[in-house]
């Protein structure tokens, strides 16, 4: 049995005048991969639930963008971790734009989507691809960092 564990963390950026806040809920995804014998079939992709992680952005009256990156604690180079936005969330702000299709989460900040004002319960989904029997039986970990910046 091999496990892939994705942890979510967050970082917030300060805007001029007030502090925008970012809250992350439901942040850990654990995917167990079985079948590491010759002739076993492995899925080429594994997806989390559509609302695996929920983000809430508060104290914002301006436009903002949400960036995402990962820190490879113990993550194989050949396994690609991707993320997408699966809902607009709710609240008084403008619904987010972008992020509806999967993008790769790299070790560099990448813009996932942008919006304006407060938004609650924006759902995110993860996908892994590139899993192979060559990885071996082991636990793999990575941490996801979200950054919201007003502009």
C-alpha cells in the first residue's frame, strides 16, 4: 500500500489599510494506491472530492488574486499534482474568474483564480497523475500553500 498525502496551509498578504484574511478548511487529502505487483492495473489519475478544500476570503473590498504552490516534503518528481476551482463560493463579492480547469501545482507561486470582495466556501479539487509501480511502496507527502494578494 502506498499513500499520497496532501496538506493545505495558507499564507495571507496584507493590503494597504486593512488585512485581507484567507481561511482554509478541509485541507488534507489522503489517497491510498493499492496494486504494486506485476500485472496489477493502476489508475493513471486519482481525484479528490470536488469540495476537498474550501477557501474563504474576508476583509476585502478590492480585487485580489489567489496563488498556489507546493512544498515537496517527500514527493516523487514524476507525480504531478493539479488543482482546480469547482465552485464560485458565496458572499457579497464578485464571483471568482479562472481556475475551472486543472493546473499543475509547482514549487513556484502560480495564479489559480482572481476575484473581488469577500467570498466564502470556494471549493477546490485535486488530481494526481503519473503514478507508477516504479515508485515503490512508501508514504509520500506534500504541502500546499495558498497566498491571496489584493491589487
